[in-house]
């Protein structure tokens, strides 16, 4: 995959998770139990995140590295989505108290970490 594809998927991860996170916050005010539509939306947002991480791994294996200015930035760019993925797994599949609030936390955590990773990636990809 190309860095442009990786960036496009990354942007879709941020937008989708922001929309689902706002939806989950609004839904949590009505009920702690998620609707079927909200569950599907969370799973789609989660699937986009998994796809983004897999494309990033493919780029990394192929020698692609983000952020030409700093090795630390490269690792932050890589670890951000992985941490978001682990947080999402915990909040969506492991923690059982107030699932709607967990959906909001997982998706908005993904947005925050995704914005950081996206910004670093936009500094410019490079090949080692």
C-alpha cells in the first residue's frame, strides 16, 4: 500500500471515530445499553482502525517510516494507533460496565491518538 492510502484510511478512522464517539455520548444520556445501530457503527470504526494498523505494518515492513525529523516521532506515530487499538479492545470487548460510555471512551481515545499520529505522518514519509 502507499503512504497516501495509509493517510486516507487514517483520516477516515479519525472522522468515523469522532462521529461514533459523539453519537455514543448522546446515547449514554438516554441509556447505558447501546442500540444495535450504535454497536454496528462502533464495530465499523474498530474495523477501520484494524485496517489502518495493518496497512501501517505493511508500510513499516516495506521500509517506510514517518516523520523524517525524529526517530521518536516515528515511534509515537506507530505506537499511537496500537495503543488506540488496545484501548478499543479493552473498552469494547472486555469492560462490561456502561457499554455506551465505553464506546465513547474507546472512539474518542482513538480520535485523540489518531490526530497525533496523523499529524506526525503528514510531516512526510521517508524510506530508510
